[in-house]
């Protein structure tokens, strides 16, 4: 990794250079993994299955091309800039269509900018992907603080609110006076908060996870069949799939020692998200049948990025900050301000729960776009980049 | 690890003996002998640890702090001597016997006092038999420790399935209920037709289950983590509600302690949901050490008593030391039981501290540093056949480890009435 020439705006071009010895060390560690005994069940109910992780590890050490991350990221213009004391890494691709709409899109956990790479073409160069020039975006893909090539905050307080402020500042530095924001997972939290902060120039937001209903003090209504199904799905997630959330929001440092020292421990931790994505990813390794763009290489790219940047603990800490912010808001007893600017939302069928239109409209007073699509899950941009890009275009069309 | 089978070699079984219910009930002497290569590999891994950055707070609120872990790693690598722990373990008779399809490791020390009371002592998580070693002399040889011959115990200390030198279950179902059945079988296999049982942490769940099963010959249980909370209070505390209005001062204190505990058990919730995903604690010694250290007590998370132990290098009266804490962590590492031990949380679907309905004789010691200090009022209702209740003034969640002297005294006192009763 290296930074080069500084500029007047404090934005510096950035290129990744990964020292060979760090790859060697990683390979050596994968090869000498000490394994636990096999889980006692035939499904994912005790966690990431041994056979899945052993196949991932074999692929990682033997077949994976460690040059991929460097090649994929360095093919795009990357920059860093210090905002509020933290070095923020971002990809910035301007469309050749000058009046394209500026869009800042935020990844989540256990993701990174890697999740979003396949959307760069469709969003910035729509005519090459069956769209029209009017669909073009100038695209900004930042790495969350503590993630990827962004710096790690050295102090507490980097919650979603501060991140959202930093994103507004970033767009300001890039001289975008009118822009939109998008996010899924943690990125949806950032987009939601941006919508509530409503910084000058922000025209609207689009999300693919309804963050207002996860961990809400009062559960959303279950009046219709659709709503009841979504409630059931949330309940399943919070009773069996929520472990990473609990641990990371309370003891990120404790699990951090494992995530920094064991590549396979890190890989398992990152694979163990929702049921839908787990079986899709597991299938890519065990059965050689990837779903959509969730290929072995793409999955391992993301894990390798976490490893090489040593960000397992700092990424987990984001949840600790989230927990602190939620506790503070709860103690203050104050509801956050409404996001009254235009909100677009897409429900992907494999998401943790399928957000019904009724819940989205209850969460946001000004829903200008809602759609439920046929394919894709929690990592929608990663899994179905073109379908996802269609949604982002459609969601923001009315704002151009 | 090496097993010495002193019994005559068994002939190959005849087909007629191969019926489904047949189990080898041989008790095999066992000696701990970790190959030097395993210790070398452990040291190499410790030396090669890749560390996270420092936490962003100045306290324990994000987990075990970096400076604490780095200090521990340095000591582990350069000063801790596993062979000393091995010698301590091998100084007492160790055995293995198969019960219900799993190899069960246990320490068994008979008192020289023939009519001593047999006791099975059950460890918990993140503990092991290492927690109980300081009890053995005090319980089996009371006259050497200022107590009388009539206080003697024959001591049995098993390793739970999936823990230490016991085998790792290959199928589901090994929760505290099944362990209780196994410990009863173990005591009977050792020829003890009358015995008592003791436990803290998971051991407390196991002895509660023993109490519910009330097998023939089980005279009483002693618990230092009693499950006494009335159903309505249990429900309110789990939901994090403010204390119910009708609580006494003791009960109110206990309630507040329960609320605090439930905010400190995310590790337990994690292992209950996703034990297999903890590959990192199998592959990283420091990952394992941090995971095991981050258990709370009333005074902190990590447990204040354990942090105090980490700062203690010598011990005059059995106080917990840094070496003992590393003995325990090293035992988990060398037996590769980080994940298999975690599965116990997954197996158990019952409540934490709710009264379970045990009606056999029960003795309770309340230690001030425990998750909550069980009030006498709740304890009497939860255990209607309460034969002993005492609140001591020192010791916490790892009572046997922290305060072996007080703990041994409690066990003697707890079961004294029973001996008088059973001998008369």
C-alpha cells in the first residue's frame, strides 16, 4: 500500500501494493491450520461447517490468485483523504456522461468495497449494460472507518452518525453539490442516518435493508401475511443468526485476537452471516455451484482483504459503536428525526427478512420508490450486480 | 497423553458379545504425557501471533485489553511451564472409562479414612479439572488441613465430555442431563453406592440435574451457583425489566446482579448459537486465551478475581496464580477442546438461574463474587429440602479455584449433617 502526491483538496491518489512476504505468511498460516472436530449436525445450525471451511481453505491456499485484489482495485481510481482525523479510502469513478448523478454507496459487514466492484460498470457506464446515458452515475465507494484500506479510528465515537457526516464531507470535497446515497447492511444504516441528517445537497437515499425494524424498541405490525412472514424471519435471525452481532457489539477486542491471528478463524467468522448467503457461499465451495456473482474468487477476495489489512477487530468495533449509540439514544428516550427526503427501497427475496412495503412506508414518510425483485439476497450488489444496478437507476430516476 | 492398561489384555469379543448395549466398562489408569512437539508448536504459534490494534477505550469494555494479552503471551512463551502442571496432574490417580459411548477422564483419590464420604466434583466453563486440584488434599486428607477425620471425602473429579482429556462426543445430546446420568454411572462403577455431588458454573447445572433425577444412592448436592430465581422474577430479569415491587432488600440486590450478568453473557449466547464458527480459538493460542479469559464475575468482565490471579505469581494459601490460569488455558489448547467445550452451550436449552424443582437434600454456599448472591428466601423456596445455607465473605464465580480453603470448609460443613444422619 502506498500513497502518492498530495493535492490542494487533501485528496491523494492511492494504489495497493501488497508485499509478497505477507502473502507468504498468509499461505503458511492457512497450510498449518489446526482444525476442531466436525460439527455434530448436518446443517449450519452449529455454525460454519467443517467441510465448507476446509474446502475454502484448500482453495485459498492452492488455487486462489493472490494478485486478484491488487489487480481489481488498482484498475479503478482510488484515493484517500483524512476526514475528522481518520484516513478514508475510497474508489471514485466519474462517468463519461458529464451530467451523471453523483452517488455514494456504502458497503456493510462482513463486506467491503469488494462487494460493490461489479456495479461500477453498470452504474457509471450504463450504455454498455443496456441502459441509457440518463441512467449514469458518478460513483463514490468509500471504505468504512476500520475497514479495508481506510484508517482505524483511535478513539471512540465513530458511529453511523459520524460516518454519515464524513460521507457528506467527502462528497463536498469532491465538489458534488447534489448527490444521492445508497447502502445495504451497515451501509443501509449509514444511508438511513444520512437521510435523517439531510446534509445540504443530498437529494435522496436508496436502501436494500430495512434497518428501522432490526432492534427496534417496538416490533413492526404483523397484520398481513407478508408482515407476519417478515416477523418470523426476523425472529429466526435474532434467535439463531444474531451471535456475531451480539459478540461484536459487546466484545470486539476479545474475538479480535482470533480474527487477526487465524486466517481460517477469520474466514469462518465472515462466512457466518445469514442463512441464505451462507448456503449460497457454501455451495460455491462444496458443490462448485456459485449463485450469481458469489463465486469462490469473489468470496476469497473479500476475506483476503480483511486479512491483509488486519481489520477483523476494527471492523467488529463498528458494532460496538452502534451498540453504544443505540444505548445512548435509548437512554435519551428521543426518536431520531424523520428522513423526510425521497427514499427508495428494494426488497430482495433472500434478505434476512423481506421488508413489506407497509413497513417501509411506516419507517419513511416520503417513499418515492419501492420494488420487490425476483433474485438476490443480503449481499444484493455482490450477488446480482446488474439487477441491483437496475434498481438503483429506477430508484433515483425521478430525482434527476 | 498415554493410557496404561493394567488390566489383562482382553480377548477379542465373540460375536455373541457384540450386542448393541454392550459397553466396555473397564477403568483404565491414565497418565498425562503431552508430546514435546506439541509444546514446541504451541510456543511457535504464540511467538508468531499477529495482533489487533489496541482497543479504543482505556478499560475492559471492548473485551480483554491488548496490553493484558501481550503481557500474558510473553509470560506464556518464556516462563510458564506446562510440565509442572502435568506433574501436578500425574501426582494424583487419573483414569479413563467409557460411559454412554464417550471416554470419560477423571481423577479419583480415595481418602485413607475408609468411611469417607464419596463426592463427585463437577467443573464448568471456561474451567476444567485444573480448577479443582487444590481441593483434593483438603478434602481427602482433612487432618493434614486442620479438619477432622470425620470430614474426609473420597474425591472423584471428572472432565466433562468435550473437555480436557475426556473424549469429544460425535453426536448431539450431551447436555447437563446426560452428564448427570453419566456421573451417577461413574460413581456406581467405582463402587460408591452412596455419594454426594458438587458443582459450580456448568457443574451447578449438572448437579441440579442430578438432583432432579435423584438416582439411588445420591444423598445430596452442593452448589455454589444455585438456581433459585422464582419463575416470575426470572422472566422479568431476562427481559431486563425494572425490579418487581415486592422484592426484599436481598432479593432486590440479587435482581440487580442478574440484570448485570445478563449484560455480560454474550459469549454464552454466542456459543449457544454458533459454537462451530469459533475456528479461531482452535487455531490461535491467544485467540483461545482471550476467549477463555473474558468470562465475568460480579466484579468485572473479565472476572476481577481472574485478573487479580494474572497479577499473582506466588500463592501462600492457595490463592489463584498466573500459572494456574495458564495451566487451564494450555490444557484447552493441548487437548484441542475450544470448540468441543463450546458445544455444551448449544446443547442446553433450559434456563440459567431459574428454580428447577430439585427436591432432594441440597446445600448452598453463596460467594459474594458469584453472578448473583442467591437470597436465602429464594433458596429455601427453590430447594425445599435445604440442609445447609451459608453466605461466605470471600470468593467468586471460580470459588474452588480462588478460595480452596474456604471452599473445602464449606463442603465439610455442608455435608456434615448428612454423615451424622447416614451413619446413625
